[in-house]
C-alpha cells in the first residue's frame, strides 16, 4: 500500500500546472493567431456575400431586361434625349409591375436581415 504523504504530494504535483516564464507571450501569440483567423474568415464571408449579391442582381436584371437591352442595341441611332426618356419609362414600368414589387420586397427583406447581422456583430464585439 502506498504512503499517504507520497500520494498527497503526487496528486498536488499533477493538480497544479507548471508555470513557464514565457506563458504571457505564448498566450498573446495564440490570441493573435486566433483573431487573425477570424478576420480572414470574416473577409472571405463578406467577399462571398458581395459576389453572390452581385450575381443575383445581375441575374434578376438580365432576365427582366434582356429583350429591352437587345432592342436598345438595335436602335442605337436615336438621340440622347429619346434614350433618356425611354430609360425613365422602362424604370417607371419596373416600379409599377407586380414582379418588380416582389423583387423590391425581397431586396428590402434581405437588407433588414443584413442590418440585423451587422447590429448583432457590433453588439457582440463590444
């Protein structure tokens, strides 16, 4: 049977972690590496979100205005004021159509979600 003093000494040695002279430096280096990793992840997520948003906007606009754009390219001999008037008329048509209202509501909803994510991120970092 082992001696109680030896067992007490042994359990004390394993219960306390040894202190190293460079422990604060090691902790600071590890925190810097972890923070750098999160910064890179946030950058990639932001870039991916921006690219996806631009791609979605391009797809919506190209599917909606493909015939109008091809017609404008065929009739490029018009004067500038006529082109501006046609553009304003097309813009007004987009705002008054039912599909554009759905797209505007979708964009507004996504903007609210993005704002909510930004607010929670700001609160989390404070």
